[in-house]
C-alpha cells in the first residue's frame, strides 16, 4: 500500500459548498495539500503533456498526518453462538465456488473461543481441510491432497469425532471431470479434544487473526453457500445429502445453525 492514500466524500461540489477529504499518512508523517485545475492529465510525451494550474485555497498547505489503517477483504461475523453439548463431536458443512484455490490458506468457516479453534478451510494446496486447535496448543489437521478446480462448485464436510478420536474432511464436486482427481476424503488423529465452554465467535470467508492488529485473516476468494453447523460427527453421505437438499430448518436433528445467503440479496 502507498504511504499516502485518501479519498473525498463526493465527486464534485459547487463553489462555496463543502467537501471532505479523508487521508491516511504512514507513520503519521505530515503532508502537503494543494488544489489544481487540470488542463491535461495525460503524461504521454507525444501529446501536449501533463499541465496543471494551481488554485489557491485556504484548505491547502502543510497538514498534520495521521495513520488510519484499512483492512481489505469481506467476511461475515456472528459475535457469539452457543454450540451446546459437543461431547459427540461437531460437523461443519458448506458449499463453495473458489476462484483462486491455490492463493494460500483461506477460511470457509472459523469458530473461535479463547485459545480454541475449529476451522474449515481451503489449504495452500487448494484442497479442503479441517483444523482443530486446543487451548493447550494441541493441533489436529486433515487436508485433502487433490486441489479444487477454480470456478466450480464443491460440497465440503468437516467432521470432528471425539468418540473415535478422529477428524475427517471431504470435498465432493457438483459435477465430475472424468480422470481429473478433484474430490477426496482424508482423516487424521484428533489430539486432546476439549469442547469450548461458552459461546464461540463465527467467521465466514475468513480466518481468526493471529493478532489483535487485524479483525480477520486468510480471506476466501469465491462464493460461499449454506454454511451449517451440526452436533455430532455425521456420516459423509448423510451430510452431503443434507447439503444438496434445501436449507435445513430448526427442526432438523442435531442442527446448531444454518445460514441462507439468498435472503435479502438486494440489501446490504
């Protein structure tokens, strides 16, 4: 990012009207402000060249700088969600359409409570993955080796099974491509399962940050549909059957929460 960035609150104003400029200056450095009339803004040396006429203004001159951070990347947040009794485990499901599956680690659903984390991700290699981090630092990861194809729909299912001491992740494409290995399932050992004692913070399309300096990290590039959370480690086929059906409602057994992003699309 440039050391000096800014924008104004409107495109144009009449003489005597108000306009505001929002400026961020790296390291709080002072900067100069001046107003000009552009005669030609084309720097092409074969043309007339860049020409400007300075317009004196009481708003010009040396200004005190202030750094104002910006955090690019969209994501969704549920500040506090009670998951209930997770002694039988937890299942996270989502349907995704990645546009840059190989850009690096990207969050699909991230649950965080203190030092506890449960995350459904797209890993650096482009395949779906599930990661569990316990408050004591114990980490369990299962990742599908086959990368997802860009701009294709996939169902992702992550299962945490403390009874069997295993975690698993499955990725299944909505359509198949013959010999292209674009689906898979993998398992790993679940180390030291401790369910969160209270509500968790849910992030969609991003990861919980490693520091307090940013609100989120690892933003997902693509489309995200019908993320759902379930109590218990649901069977692979059963989870995908639910995924391919309509958005589940509160009467669905073991359902903790489901989000329908088709509601209110024209709104903000």
